C-alpha cells in the first residue's frame, strides 16, 4: 500500500490551518491518517465587527502561518518527509487566500513540483472521509467509513455556499442545486445580527433555539415545493427582520428556533427529495453549517427513513481546516486535476 504524506495549508477565510496527513488507498478506497492538525482561530478579532474583515484576516494569516509551521517541527525535517504540499486557492477571500498561496510557494521555492492548488469546497466534500471517533459512528449504521455506496447526494452548507451534488463516485459528480441568493450559513449570521447575537451567528442561533419554541412563528420555507433543487434564504431572513420590526416584544429564543426550523426544513426536504429521485444509496453532509446538531439529527433521521446511509465528518472537520484540504489534495493529485496557483474567490466545485 503506497502511502503519501501531505502537508496542507488553509487560509480561505478567518481560520489559519496547517496539517500533515498520511493518505493511501487510491481513488476508490482513500484512507487518511492525521499526523498533525493545527488551527488558529480569528473569531475574537472579527467579533467586534460582526463578520470577517478581509484585511484583518490577511494580517492574522501572515502572522499565524509561520508560527503554526514552526510548531510542526524542524522545517527541513518536515519538508524532507513530505511527498505533496496542498494549498487552498479558492473559493474564499482573495486577500486571505493569497497569504496561504504565497507561504506555500515560499517554503517550496526549491521544489515547486510538489505544490498543488486545492478547491476549498472539495475539501468540505471529502471531509467525511477523515478519521472518525468510533463513538460518533451510529450503532445502527454499523459499517466502516469506507462502505459508502453510490449514487449519493451530497449537501454542502457553509457561510458562502449551499450546494447539492449528485455523485456517481468520489470523483464524478454533478451540481443539481445551489443557493440563488444567501447561503444557509449567511442567513444564520444575518438573522443572528437581527436578534443582536454575537458573531459567529450560527452557533449562537443554535444555542438560543434550544430553549425556544420552533412552532412559535410560521416563517416561510422558500422554494421548498419547487421542482428544482435550488435554495433561497434571503426571503426567510427578511421575514425574521419584518417580524422583529412588528413584534418588538417577541421572544428571541422562539424566533431563533422558528427560523432554524424553517431553514432546516428546506435543506432536509430538498436533500431527501433528491435522494429519492436519483435512487441514492448514501447521503453526505459537510460544511460549517453541518456543525448544527439539529440539522444533522433531522437529516440523519430522514435519511434512515428512506433506507440511505448517512455520513458526516466529526464536528471539528466541519469548520475550515487543513486536514480536509490535505484529503482533497490527495484526490486532486490522483485525478491529475490542475488548479492554478492563484487566488480565485469565486472558484466553483
């Protein structure tokens, strides 16, 4: 079994990540072992602004990258042990992306053949392949992570993207749906600001929703009955804004729970309908919003009802991290896919 050791760098937004993983198994049965995974969060820096400030993110990446790299050990020893270096090239904030690309080019200036660009969304897509804690694998599932079956439906939900893929294999997929305006994570953050909750808004909405009544307010479920698989969350966000305007004494926990229920209803309904239409055997979920336990629990329950197998990464791999970039780098390398080594904020999967 050929083992490839990969160093990965992730700087697409406000998390600085560096990881080393060992990859094997090829395209049909990839396996990953995480040797080191380091992340430096910028949440406290951006919180006063209510969102990510690109130039501040860039500044922090420039500061954090050499610090994290040094934590890996001797740079000469690390680079001598690495077969491939993978760096995120997009999508994301271009000032932030360039910091990772430039750093990767600097440490590989004598051997750039080992350096490849990686699509951040493919990192999220492949994150379910990363090692899972045994306690997080459902007893009813009772299968190894390598036993996923195709066709499959993949739901990628993050701050900037809401995408449905129909997958025929790990390397062959078709995008069947995406958001037409706000992504799910973006809607969570905007509603959090409406409710005067701190950044990042998604976890705050989820926490507040736990003590609220999800049936208190009947918010719209945009496009839930449309025959396509596209999404729209802008109208839902606006509905919360108008309700707050007209009901100044409204219970914020009830509003959070009602909003979350509406958003999850749409995400789950469209994913399950796609799984039925395409006779899916598996359903994958990934991305930052996949950290929402209510979404995961609801989608898993509905997935099992239709006889599909549910796959999700460990919670720590839902957020931006370098381990998923290493996994995507392995797949990108084996596919002989070439992404230009330049920042591309609008790169698509």
